[in-house]
């Protein structure tokens, strides 16, 4: 499974230049959730759970 997009919250770890550079190097498009919209963070958390589950059972 190849990751094409990653949805993250606006945490400093995900806005860090190194994280963005790694995404760019691997052709991954980073999308940030909207600020002050906690509903969107749920989508990011669910995506992470799904990705981890796929990785574990792959």
C-alpha cells in the first residue's frame, strides 16, 4: 500500500520542516485540518488508526 495523502492536525510536529521534507521526498501530499475545528481532528485520528491497522495486518 502506497500512501498518497496524509491528513494531520496542526500540531507543531506536523508543521515541522523535516516532516514536510520527508512527505515531499516520498511524494506524499500533506493536508492539515482546519484550526479550531475539532470535528476535523477526528478524521485525522481515524485515518491514523486505519493506517496502523493496515500496516499491522499487511
